[in-house]
């Protein structure tokens, strides 16, 4: 049965050149099996993939530039200081337009971490076209930051000045402290999983053909651009809702739900580029780990860190089994140790001949 890769790279007539462009490799149009309409579709598909690759590489170059890093740092500083100022104005009752904002200055820290999380999500999307293992490692790091963001968000529930005694431990502040502690512990454990996950990777190429590999990367770059547009749209919708006085903002829930489908999509598409059972198991195992992380985000307190760490442990387990499957089987003892009859001629050939006399 022809693989899906042939349908994407050969049957579609696309070949990635060394320069990163996609050209048609189909037969001449006078062949009945390759009419002119098919050649036009091949050319259009190659043009779309080439455009996606150009846009993705251009955006990545701009985002990773030194000027962009300074801009992101300045944005975080502005959110922190601006949030403190906005909360102070709300405490003084300057305008009813900002009355829906909290009156605790510590909430500004949660806002800053939220913006940082958005930046990290973009970094995670930039890792999608790279190796599957690199992308999953970034997923684990981002989800660890999600747990930290939830811990910081609880700071807004404390009163100022903060004064926690034994009496408060049995109330809402005590519960908030417990939630912050479990989220922080889960974030540490999940980031440890991400660190171990990165060290366990062998980064063995699974696609030997450069043409098919280039096609697969271009497909992932096109999906990355679609996810960036999705993130921008969800972020805009939440900002409009926030300015209108809404408080039920679900940017991360909806976006990470979409990411689950992307992980499964990549696992399915990879079937067209490799038929190695270990690789198929790894890709779908990573997709299941992503689902566990998505369930963690949608879960209640005390449950989400457990599910998050479970997702990280699943990724580690899949990696360990995958690496074990790549090792060549050990030879049988009878095959590995030659018999005495087999080594005797070789030993006699190495020994110098004995002289018969002086």
C-alpha cells in the first residue's frame, strides 16, 4: 500500500530543493495519468508551502531578534508597573471604568506572568516545525509556567497588608496558600520532567529522504502560522471582553484545546512519512501526554498539578520505551562467542612458524 508520504511529496509532485523551495517532479502533461489540471494543482500546492515556509522563517527571525527581546522585556515591565498604577487608581475610586479590577497590588504580578505566558506560547509555536521531541519539550516547559501563573493569580485573593496568622489558615487565605503550594510544587516537578525529557532525547532522524523531510517541515510551518493567527484571534476576543467588563477569560483553555488537535494531526501526518512502529508509538504517545496536560489546565485546584505531572511522566515513559526500541538486539551467546574450532585456524595463522633447528 503506498504511504501517505508519496501522496504528499511524490504523488503531489513536490520536491524540496536544497534552497528550500518546492518544485514539481511529476511527469509530462501529455501523459494521461498526469493531466494539465494535476500539474496546476501540484504547482499551487508547492507555492502555498513555499509561502508558508518564507513567512514562518521571517517571523521567527523577527521574534528571536535582539530588538524583539528588548521589546518583550519592556512590555513586561510596563504591564507590572502599569498594573500597580491601575490598581492604585481603582483603590482611590478615580473612575468607575476600572472598578472591575482588583484592589490588591499583588494582582499585577499575576498579570505580568500571564503576558509572559503568552510570549512563551509563541516560543512554543515556533518549535512546532522542529523535531517532535523539541516541540514536546517546549510544551512541558509552557505547562509548568501555566501552573506557576495559577499560583501567582492566587495572590490577588489576599488582603493588604498581608497578615496570615493561625486563624487565617483555616479560612480562604489558608486554602489559597495550599493551592499556591501545590501549583508551585507541580510546576517544579513538571519542569524537572521537561529537563529530563530533553536529556533523554537522541534526535535520530526518522525521515532519510531530504525531499520528504522538507515537505513535512513545510506542512508543520503552515500549521504553525495557522496557530499564530488562532492565538491572535483568541487574544483579541478576550481583550474586547475584558474592556467590556467581562471576567470569564478563557484564552488558555481554548487555545490549549486546539493544540491537542494539532498534536494528533502531526501524529497522523507523520504516518505518511514513516512506517516505523516505534516512531508511530512515540508520536501518538506524545499526543496522549498533551491530552493529559490539557486536562490538567481544565481541572480544579489540587487536581491540575497531579494531572500535569502525570502528563510529564507519560512523555518520559514514552521516550524511555522509544529509546529502548532503537537499540540493536544483543547477539546470542552462542553467536557472540566463537567456538575453539573456529578460532584455532586464526590462532595458528598468527603464531610464527617454529624453526626446526639452528
